[in-house]
């Protein structure tokens, strides 16, 4: 494993946002959910696609706070442009459990 320098870590903008819309991503090759996430006034809303259908439904995600990297380049995923990378923990079976704050925080808060 390669160690990161502190300066490299500081470049990663890991922020908290609240899911405002979520729907099944019908066009995706692998089961996924399309998300719109509110990261507060400074960053605004961003769209993403997340392969999290094993543990989450779109309805259960509305209003949920998640963490995402907001400073990766945008990436075209089928018909949507992904504007952030939602983070989670990959389980032994390949499913993903979202990385979330354990208390409500202000949208846009940065991981310290």
C-alpha cells in the first residue's frame, strides 16, 4: 500500500450532502440509483449514480445524509453526468453500505 502525503489527502473534498431525489437508474448496466444531492449553498446540488440497490431503495434515501467526493472530474454514466462520487463500504458479497455521518450536520461540511 502506498502512503499518501498530508497534502494529497487535503486535496480530497469529502463533503456531506442530503439526498433530495432518488430513482432507479433503468439504463445502467449494473443495478444503480440516480441521486440528486444537496451540498449546501457553496457547492449546490450534484447528481450521481450509486450501485447501492442491495441495501437501499430510492424512497429510503430521500432526506438521508451521505458523504461524497465533490472534486473529482465529472463522468458520463449512460445518459447522466455524474458530478460527485458517493462513498460507501464494500461488503464481502460485493454490496455497498453508505458512509454516513452518525449525527445530522450542515450540508457541505467537509470531512476533517
